[in-house]
C-alpha cells in the first residue's frame, strides 16, 4: 500500500511540470512608439521591433 502511494506521488511530482502551462509573455502587443505600450509601476514598457517589451525597473 505504501509503495503504491509512493509510486503515485512520484508520478505526480514527475509529470506536474509537463502539465503546467506557463504563459510568460502572454499576447504580443503591437506598437509604433513607446507611448503605445501599457504602463506599469514595476515594469517599463519599450517598443522594440514594433512589439512592446517589458523591462525591469530597479531602484538603486
């Protein structure tokens, strides 16, 4: 019984990264200048190659 639970637990741990879908950038936002990009408090959006890209803002 314990071996069955360990096996199921290990299968869940092994397969979970493959089942989780990560959408890091999301939908690409088309732009022509920086003003076309959205605003955010902790990110700076720049228009690079007609696509909005987010850059980290650091407080030094």
